[in-house]
């Protein structure tokens, strides 16, 4: 059982290196332990090995897309919270993400990295500084 003062673990699954680097810096700066995966297949492996508290999950990726990975994570009974962080903003996509069990669905273009970190803290029950 992790101690309450242990850093929260974030897994970022996204195939855009620029986006990944930006979020890694933001989350590490806020004291999170961060791992990354560039596609759904490696994302699934990291979920099992790293046991993240929260997963930031892109939808459009090579090999296994975010919806498929979300479904796999939920059926695998991972306790991780999941935020779909994507450019897909269609109502159908948002509804699909929610139905599959995402804790939140955020459109990348609508949020700054700081707002994403704040949303992650909110979902994890961490008070803002």
C-alpha cells in the first residue's frame, strides 16, 4: 500500500512527442512520478508494470487506439483513473469515452497544460497549491 506522501503516478499514453514532453515536464514539476508510452500496446504493458494512479490517454494512436486501450484497462480491473486527452471532439466520441469508463474527456486544444494538471489533481483528490 503506497504511503499518502508518496508521489502519485501518472502514465501518459500519446504518440505526439511534443505533447508528451510538455506534459511530462508539467507533471514532474508538480511532484508526480511520470511514465510514458507512445501507443496502446506499450501503454497496456506500462499499465501493468507501473500501476499508475492516473492515465492520460490519447484516442488516435497506432496499433491499439485509446478507446480499445481504455476498454482493456477497465476490463483488467485497474484502479487507475483515466482522462481521455484527445483532439476528437465529436459528441459521439465523448459519449463513447464516457460509456467505456473514462473519468473525464478533455479536448487538447481547449486546455492548457496547467489546466490538465489541475484536472488530474482534482480527479485524484489532491488539493491545489
